[in-house]
């Protein structure tokens, strides 16, 4: 097995994010890998709060590809896990609105296929306000807590 593959990195990040959310009281269901939309669906115990999570796993602090059209992004929350296959992964948690507001648009003239692509640069997601845990168990997920993910 090639432990350097991006699929293994993505799986490590996905399971780490699911484990951390579960530890904090969320019911977490993994979706089918490589399907469109959220990678995780979360709910509280009485099923009054639901939200989807897009998980992105990286081996190091690299840009995150977002595709060519921001309208195709669906998940309400994004968890970017850097050093996903190490003993000390680091998570950055962002809302969809934050991802869209901070993304970088590539110049199609400089692209080999002449297409626009959108990227989230490390300087956009690696910020103190996104590092750690933002999902409290008793409140809507937009309410931040001080716990670290």
C-alpha cells in the first residue's frame, strides 16, 4: 500500500475530523467517498441541528483546490487537516462563506488548460481564528468554543 497517496491522506483527515466531532458530542456519519457534497453529516442528540462538513486532508501546509466554480461548493462547514497522517494533525475550521471570501482565483492565461481554478492559499486558512474547534455541543455550530480540534 502506498501511504503517500492523496486518498490515504484524505481518509486520515476525514476519520480524524469525524473522531474529534464525535468526542465533542456530535453524531457523525461519513458519506460515500468522492461523492459530490459533504464528506460528513453531523447532528446533535435530539436532531434539531444538522450540518454538512467538507473534509480536506493535506500532508503539509499546501493550497486547497476548490475547483473552477464556487457555486459547486455545498458544505456549510469545511475542515482542513494539515499533517493528516502524523501523530499531531492540525485542523482549520471554516464556514463556506469564509472559504468563498478568502479563495484565490488563478489566472487562466497562466494555466496549462486555460481554465480558471479556485484555491484556498495556506495564508487564508492558517489563521488563529480558524485553528481548532468551533462546534459546541449545546449551541448552533456557528457558536465558537475554546476547545481545540
